[in-house]
């Protein structure tokens, strides 16, 4: 590509698009963090993985678009696209995922309550029944013992 203004503007817009895609890629890690709640060490390694892969994608992008030339406007476009995604679509995506996780959590608690409360109530009924049965069995055993001793 030459150094015409049109070509440079095209490269700038393409780099903004690539930055937008990198922002979406970073959201994958943000969503995983929101769902899995990893510790500090796992977050560190996730960030390292993101930065290595993002650097590789940026290098390959610059190689394909600008023939490997390092141009400031390419990096400015990447940064602008990344933050454009992060503060527009990225916020909506994270809010949506948070709402879905909250809904699933509520459904899980509701399901747990629907299963645990009846089983707890049934557990109380079960204990009462077994207590009565044990008493009757003890009386029955005593009755058998007294018959055995009387008959001898």
C-alpha cells in the first residue's frame, strides 16, 4: 500500500475495527471471570494469555494491513476501537451476562428451596414415623420375651 491519505484512512478504520474485535475478545475473559470467580493468580495468567494473544493478533494485523510497518495511527486506531467497544457494547454485554447469572442464581436457589424444604419436612415426618415404629417394635419384642418366659 502507498502512503496516500485514502489508504491511511482505510488502515485507520481497519485498525479501529481490529481494536473493537480485541475488546470483544477481552470480554470473553471478563465473562469467564464473572462466572468462575477465579483467584488473583488465575486472573494474572488470564491477563498474560490475553496480552500475548492480542500482541500476536496485532502483529499479524499490522503485517497484513501495513506490510509490517509500525505506524502510530494503527496503534491509535486499535486503542480507540478497543475503548469504543469497552464503553459501549462491552458495558451492555457485561450487564447482560450479570443479569443472566443473577437469574440463574435465583432459579438455582428457588430450585434448592423447592427441593430442600419438602425433603426437610418429609425428613421430620420420616423421623416421627420411625420413632413410632421403634416404640411399637420394642413393645412387640417385650411381648415376645414375656411369652417365651411364660410358656417355659
